[in-house]
């Protein structure tokens, strides 16, 4: 058995069955990190992690397929929205600035 990142419930699943879910998870996290806005970026990452944890024990193959399809659809949304957010970057928030700039 393989170790499972973030306890996604992979312990009861064979490696070849969990690979697509882990790829989708990584793609969503990677795409979510491209949001220019701090709040959108953190919201997206939090929701992805919460949803994968929420459904980590799902065993019904039909439901798993529905969840994967929904995840792929959401990946497209995240990729499009993060690309758009790069076009219209907001000013960085104070918490995003390096420590030396925050003190000025």
C-alpha cells in the first residue's frame, strides 16, 4: 500500500484506483495556487482539501465516478478563473508583502 497525502482515504484503495483521484487533487491544488488574489487562492485551496477529505471514504463506484466528473469540471473552472485573475492582478495585501515592506 502507498502512503496517502492528507489522509485522503487511500488506505483502503489499490494504487491504480487512487491514481486518477490523486492526479485530480494535485491539479486542482496546482491550479488554485495561480490565483492572483490572496482570498480566492486560499478559498480555492481550502475547498479542494475539505471536499477531498469529505469524500475520502466513498466506496460506491458510481458515486466516485460522479465525484471525479464534478472534480474535472471544477478543474476547468479553476484554470479559467485563475488565468483571468492573472490578467487583472489586484494590489497585494499587507499579509502578502515581505516582512521588511510591512514595517514601512
